C-alpha cells in the first residue's frame, strides 16, 4: 500500500508523550518485520548511502510533528490486520529520536487492546556508545531490530555512506548484549558489495552477535532514482545496473560461511 504523508498533528501540543518528526506511514507493510505491519517512516538521517531510495527523508528539519496518540489511533483503525505483525519504525533514521521511539513502543506494549510487537529498522549510526543511557528506554521496549549493515570493510563503508562504521558496530554489540532478536540486512550492489569476499567478511563481522535470527540480502534496484531527479540531487550510482537476483543464494551462502568461520575462530581463541 502507498505511503501516507502526514500533515501536522493538530493535537500534538497536548500530547503526554515526546513528539515524533514523521515523514509518512504505510498501513500494510509486508517487508518490514514479521507479519503485516504498521510502518512509521521518521524524518532525518545522518547517513548518505549512495543507493538510498528515500532521499526525501534525509533533512532533519522537514517532516511533521506527530503525537504518539495519533499513531496509536492510526494503528487501531486497522488492528485486525496486524494480529501476526505489529509496528515497525524506519526512516530516515529512527534512533535520532530515541525519546519519541521509547514512548511510542511503550504505548504499543501497554496498549489496552493488547500488547503490540515492536520492531526498529535502523542503520545504527545515530547510536552513541559514549552515552548509551540515551537509548536504554527505547531498547527496553524493542522486540526486534532490523539492522542494516552497509559494507563490511571500513573504507568501503565510508565510500558508500560517507560515514565511519564504528557506531554501527557498537550498536550491534549493544543489542547483542541485550539479546534483542535481530535480522541483518545487507544491500547487494553490483561492483560494490556483490563479491563472495565481501559477503564472507560480513559473516565474520556479525558472527559474535548470537542474537541474530535472520539474514536478508536485498538486491540493489534503481526505483529510487526518480526521487533524486525530483529533488535535484545527483545520483551517485548512475549507470550501475540492478542486481541479478539469481546470485543471491551464492552470496547468502558466503555470509553464512563467514559466520561459521568467525564463530569457529572465536571458539578456538577461547579454548586456547
């Protein structure tokens, strides 16, 4: 179902919760966690991934201020469809708004009509290992994380996103420490992240995280280019073809091989 762009919430000022800067919602998401999900797209992102298909969510000062109450109301209007699903907050980068996230997820957990499964779709870059207390409340209310790992190699990560990967790894370590169920997502881009070596390196990177319950390799596509044209933003991957989906099983096997190798090395190190 198409996204619904949010107008300003007229009742936001009277909310008892932290407000969220929201880009849009999708009422019937099927690729953002288990089951059918109510998906909230937050506004603002610190990364500039070359293949991002939502550049309209980058600007921090855009979007609409929306109350938790309004989002709960929207969720309840279609609750019958979410019995095996729940709510997912994506972006943009949701962790730029940890107080809002914590309030929204808590309201969903304490919903009088029944507890709602919460899922956070994040690149992890907004997490601050120097101030983990800022994220304690939201992580205590998070049932699942969809963690986007952009590139296994630090230099490749900088070239692809414009950012260092250290905060992302720290976030992965933190949710692993908490035992939050996590699905790793990795976009496969021809000529950038589509080698067996890169995928094995990804496997070794995530091997220490025993909370990982799923792996999604997402074939690069060019459907977002039209947004760049409308916004007048140069598209960094101009000319890069869409990923051949037939290669995904091979690369998935490479990630799993890297995970097994990483865990075997870890076991040997502890046994030494």
